[in-house]
C-alpha cells in the first residue's frame, strides 16, 4: 500500500507561481511512476505531468514550459513547480502513484487533493 498526501495549494494571481508537494509513504519501493492530475468542477480529471522511476517526464501540452515535475527520493517526495499560472489552471490537483501490484497487475494510489485557484 502507498499513502499520498498533497500540500501547497492555495490562491495565486495570474502569472504567479506555486509549488505543490506530495509525500509518499508505505511501499515506496513498489512505485514505478508518479504523476500529478487535476480536476476542475464539472470537468474530467486530466493528466498534468508524470515522472517515471527512470526519471523520464511527460507533460500535458497545456502546461509544457510552465510546470516542472521533480522528486526528492531521499525524502519520498514529489513536487510540481507551477510558473506563469493561468486562470484555466484552477483545479483540485491530485498526486498519483503507479505501483507494482499483485498478480502481474498495477495499482494506482491517489492523494486527497489540494485546491489551486488562480485569480486576481
């Protein structure tokens, strides 16, 4: 089992920056990749960024050049640095872990979410 807890959300003005943090605990060695997803009211949850155990990253087109996903493995942390924030970035952001599961399957774990609001 993996437990994830997000923090760092809040209110920021357009053009501002915010850093989200996700603390992982439990079966850390089982994690293959980590990611950030977001969901706005009435919208589908969408992928924002992912990072694999090998360090490869992937970003949604809407955040490329503005957001950076990174990890601090010694502290079991994953971060999302968000710069040049736009109103359309407003959403609840969720930390995700994809991990090895039983019977050759993968398990996905989610944090509780943290609200990011971009508004003047």
